[in-house]
């Protein structure tokens, strides 16, 4: 493995595993107040983080065979950012193909139930059903600039895979998607969608057979086909320039939400919430608010509960280490080996997190908390029944966490809480999770009409007969003597 520092990048190693450096706490407030760590004067923007390092996290630790490809990608990305023609084409695709800007919906009935004003950033309404299309179209444009003819990607929940397959079809590229075998079972609908779009879907059978292992296989593919292939990483993790690049293409989420909520309420929100696996939708919505006096919450997958060991609460209980080319927080054992994560949500079932999230956690700018499977599924059902919106299970983690924060607001001052504003990133829609919901809630069995009639069958027959004699003849009857079976008895 080789690490390639960039100009001005710190090469300091992360702190020893264990508790975070207490000296980091409060740095966010100091930065916003103008107290810069380098001793210079003037306010420091937390948005000025181009990579490769975010505090002590990040970097680029990759196989030698990929160094040239990473250099090419970084150079192409930097040139594209400075090219008005690239920005114009990306914005056109976002507007005409991806369906941006996405709506900001005030959830009136949910707000009344919760006791505070809740606004939903509707990434579920984007083409392909999630925020993933933002980053995918941007990277596909870069791949075309580099002359690549083949796209590969990892996917957990399948949303990134569907978006990548969509972009490949749009640009006329070959596409291979790597997906953990366990996730192909959980997300069979998205497997079919990818295949219909022309992608080859490979079920990864190694390790825990989930997202981490899909990334490993995608990296192996990239090494073998680096000249023709672009690896379209779907989350704000991994080696530089991926974290900064993915954030750049998702920045519209927060930029739009910030303007929309100010237009709707006349002010900035009190808080913004998002789910965090690798962290792409979260960094996309957080980035625009980093310099504002707005509380930011990232909700990780608490699985069966962090005390059980079956979770994916990487920042909550993880330690600094190396994963997929970057230094970040990850779930590991005492020997430093990455351990398996668990979540009902395939998209959050990842033992690492983006390095910028690790940094934002250390400086106290974002509060990262776990949400259990049960809390997430309860929130999913609540949103369905109050607003008629079926969210992805990933998004339901953000909603559950937001509702918990609102409960804390109400405990402090119930009347003041009613005027507070919470923005929740609804990162995707829940079509893909219907099998999970069916099993969890025991859905899918319709009620036989015979169970609805009971003792009132004759009255119902008489009522229906008056309107439709033919239909009435099909209704069941309680009187055996009126049937052939009854007469035989």
C-alpha cells in the first residue's frame, strides 16, 4: 500500500485507539468565532475542507497499481470544478434528468404528533428514488472526460447500484455492480432493476457478504481493468479524492434545503438530521449548514442495540483505523481487525464512515447517535400513516433520531418546542424495503371478505340485492338451509 500526501496535507497519524482527544472538543465553536488553530486571524469556515485530510482523518492509502488512476481522477475532478462548461452540463442533467431541485415538504400531521415543525428534504423524489443519482451523474461525466467505457460500483441497499446502472445506460457504458450476497436477498427488487437497466450484478460471497465486501470486490475489479474502468464509489468514504468529490456532487441537497427552509420559515432551522452509513447524504445536507448556528445530527445504525454488539454504530463505538484507503473511525477488534456490522438497513450496514464525519465528530460540530432497528421501523410506519410517505429504512433512522431530539426539546420547554424547526433528509423511498416491512410488520395478507360480514350477512345481502341482485347472489350466507349443503344436512 502507498500513501500519497498532497500539498499542505498533514501526515500525522490518528490518535491512539480509545477515547477521542478531549482537546478537540469545542473546536467547531472556536473556528466559527474566528480562533483559527494556525494562529491567523479571521473566521474559519468549516466548509473549507478540500481533502485529502479532514483533521487527522482521510488520506490516500492505495495499491500501487491504482495510484495513477487516482491521480488522473483527482486531476480531472479539479479541472472539471473550474470549468464552467462542466458545471453547466452537470446542472442541466440535475435539473432535466435527476429532477432537481428536490422538494422541501412540511410534514404537518407528523409535526402535530411530534410537537415541533418537521420539514422533509425529499431526495426520495429524485430519479431512481434516492440522493444517489446526484453523485453518480457527476462521476459519470468525469468518467466520460477520462475516456472510460466501463463503470463499476458497490451497492448495499441497491440504490447506488440502480443509479449507476441508470447513468451507464444514459451514457452508453458497460456496467458491473458488486453487491453482498446477503444484500441481494434483502434488496431483490433493486437487483432486478439493475439488471433491467443492463447492468451485470455480482453477488459477493466473501466475508459478511454485505457492503464492505462489495467494496473489496469492486476494488479488485478496478485493479484488473484500470485502463478502461472508472470505479464509481457511492459514499463519502474511501481514499482521496472520493470523500471531497462525493460531497461536492451532493452539496445541492443542503444548499437547496437551506434556501428552501429560510423561504418557508423566514429563518434557519434549529436542527438538521440525516442517517449515516458511509455518510454521503449526510455530508451533502450538512455541508451548507456547517458555518451556521444550526445543530446537526447524524444517526447511525444501532441494530439490535449497541450493547449487543450487533450494530453499525461506527462513530459511537468505533476506533480510528484504516479502511478502504483512508484513516477514519471503524468497527474493529482488539487486534485491529475490522469486525462485521449489523443493521436491518443494507445501506447503513457498513463498519466504517467517511473521514470528514470522523473529523466533525471529534470537533463536536455534529452529534452522532445510534438508532435501533426497532426505532427506525416504528418511525417508518409513523411517517407512512401520518403523511402517506413510505421512506427507505435508511431514511427512517434519520426520522427516528429527529423525533428523539424533539422529545428532548419538549422535555426542556414544550411550548418553545412547537416553534422549533427540524429538517430531516429523506434520502430515499421505501419501495426497495417492502419485503423487510412485510416480514417486520406481518403484512401482505388481505382480509377475506367473509370475515367482514359475520352475523350481519343477511342484512348486507338484502342491502346489496336492492342495488345489484347479481352481486348479492355471490355473498355468503349464514343459513345452511338455503344451500345445497344445508339441505343435505
